C-alpha cells in the first residue's frame, strides 16, 4: 500500500467518524506499516481469491547441509518465505528471497532463541525432531504445521495521542477517548482490507504488547508472535526486536526475544 493510499484511507476513515483532519494527520505521522500473517479462513472472500501463502507455523525445519537444529532445541514456530511477502510494504528491510526460520519456546520462558536465514537455492533437508542428550533419546517439540497468508496493515505509536491537535480534541469532551479507540480500530480494519488479525503473527510496525513495549530507542519490531497463532491453547506473546541496521544486515544473532504472558 503506497503512502498516498494510506493517507487517503486514514483521512476518509477520520471523516466518517467525525474527526478533524489535523487529528488524522497526527495519526498518520505516528503510524508504521506492518504485515499480518493470518490463516486462510481469516481472509475476506475477495482476499481468498488472490491469496498466496507466505509463511508456515510449526512443522520440522528444512536446513542446508552442515546446519543443524539450533543447539537449544527450541521449537520451530515460524518459517517465512521472503519472496512471497508483498514488496515495499514494510519500513524494515527483509531479504527479497530465501526463508527465515524462527526457533523459540512459546509455552515457557525460552532459554535461547534463534532466527536462521536460509538463502534461496540452498540445498536443504528436513531435520528430525529426535536427538540424543547424554546418550538418551530426546525429542524437540513440533507444532502442527499451518499455512499463513500476508495482509498489509497499519500500526500506530502508543503516544500519538499526545500530539497537539489530538490532545486538544481529547480535552473537548469526556467521551473522546472512546471515539479515538473506535477510530483506531476502524483504521486497522480498513488497512487490513477487513481481514481478521487479532491473534496472528505480525511483521514490522509497532508492537502491541501486553506489558511494556520492547521496541523503544533504537530497537524496532521484527516480529510479534501470538502463542495462539502457533497452538490455540498457548496464551503468550513473543516480541522480537533489533536495530534497523542489524535487521537489514541480516545479523539475526543480535535480535532480542521477549515473552509476555
């Protein structure tokens, strides 16, 4: 979605909800694009007709020769087909092709977490979940595979309401916090084309944490993974952050993982 289309979307939604133009402009100034990765059934009928899968939850990792399952044996929770992501949507730089594999524990606080990049064309083989530990057989957790589809979205900085026009609007009446809540929800819904993305995987944009936001200072969000998007019975949230430079440079070993419950 281009900048002009995003602006048109926000302004049109603001007018529909009776909000002044300057308030809409301040939301725009405090917004960042994202990609939601959702199951097929969460897409609208129109989106389903043109849907192209871009990611998979769970399953076994397919890794190049000489690369094993990461040492901590955390589960593979997400595999992203970078070439299948819509181009020029995010404001962080992801590889144009190849795959990103996310290994982390979602049911308990992870001891170690890893993002691996597998270049396009690299000869890879699927690795088994079984392994030996101190001579005894063990098995890594393997989640049921699920296919995810990309949906462009829009996120808003948590402090955008502190901007001058929006602050003045809020001071005008007691119910205006609720009006802005409805407006934000409407913008997110329209930006996603009506797709359901409440419990999903999010790439880029601002985080929507349950506790304090980890994407502050030089850190930006790479991915936000709801446990229920991997296993419906897991109620956690994993937030993965890094600097723009490290993400663009594929220095994924520098990423920071935070689990919230």
